[in-house]
């Protein structure tokens, strides 16, 4: 038995199989799984397609990269394999590629087998790994990296959440939120690109625009000290007797890396507190 996020793992397989179908004109495509001697599970997607050059293999998982030899007359790789790479890193799955031009390609996924689970009978997940339903929870997701944004949105929607995606905060997003979009919780990165408001600043302005303290989470690799320094700048000189200060309450700061289970539990807890 393996313990992973089913929705994201399915997305990985769909992308790999779809890619194999796209580039295989003759022969076949094989999906298989086997247990290894070192007690891991290896899943492979093999094809007899045109193959990938060594040069292309080195760049294959970059966003929007389009392969060269053997792919010129076809749709490029685009985002599909970049998303596969991002999700595998998120789920702690080792991803490898073996390919030869004119012979085909093998994408290899390796993950740990959960030895502590009793496989004689499938049991519900134990409490620490419980996944809570986020049915009809309106999440505003702010993330400037399109691959991470799409992966997180897929994850949240798989738990039932309604997700509004945003690259950053601006006047257009503010107008949309006022007119049409309920927001139950904000999930944001901290650094949203040069010259743009940070996630912390964006959260404060969204609360101000909507006139209420919306639960918010910042998931980031930025140090907590750096975020606290900006928080002190944003709140400097405020009268803490003023009810408006409620809108400036510090969001929950979560340091990356964070697992899908932790994201689910944190969002559920913040919604329950609300």
C-alpha cells in the first residue's frame, strides 16, 4: 500500500500517458507497476514513440519547453511535464526518464511502500492522515508560479473547495472580489514577484476592501523573521484600540515544504475557528 494524494497522482499518470499517446504513432504504450527488492513501488509509463534527445531530456521539465528532434511537426510539451515534475516533488515521488531517439521513452515513478499499514484489510486512514472535506469552501489562491498555482488548485478542488486563482493582488482583482466572489479563506505565497505587493500586503488589502477579517494562510520559504519585519512596518503607528486593527491580524505562517495532508488540515482548522 502507498500513502499519497490520489487526485494529484492521477494527474501525473494522465499527463504521462497523454504525452505517450501524443508521440507514439506505431507500436504500443505500457503502464505497469511492481514492487522492488528495496520495498518501494515503481510505476512506469513506456512507449515506442519517437524518443527524446539527450539535449531535450535536460530541459524537458522546464515550463513551456518544446522538444526538438522528432517533435517539430507536433504540439510541444508545454506545461504537462512541468506539472508532472512539480507534483512528484510535492508528493516525494522520484521521477526518472530513460529515452532513445527512434526507440521510445520510459518515465519511471518510484515511491515508498507504507509498511506500517495492515494490508490484510483496507482500513480508513488513521486520524493523523485524515483528509477533511472542504466542500463549498471558497478559497482565494494567490500564487505567481503558474505550475504551483495549478497544482494547488487541483489539490483544493479535489477536496471539494471552490478555488479562485490569482497571480497577484491588483485593482482588477479587488473589483472582482467586491462584485462577485465570496471568500472564506485566503491561501497565498509571500513573494509574488518583483514590484508587486507581497502576500501579507495583499491579504491586508483584501480584508480592507471586503471590510472583514478573512482567515488567511501564508505558505512560504521566506523566513518568518522577514515576514514579521514587514508586518511591523505595515502596522506601525496603528491605534490598537481601533476596531480596524482587527483586519491587520497576522495571518497563519506556514513554512515550506508542506505536505498535502498538512495543507488540508491547516485550512480545515482555520475555517473551523472562523
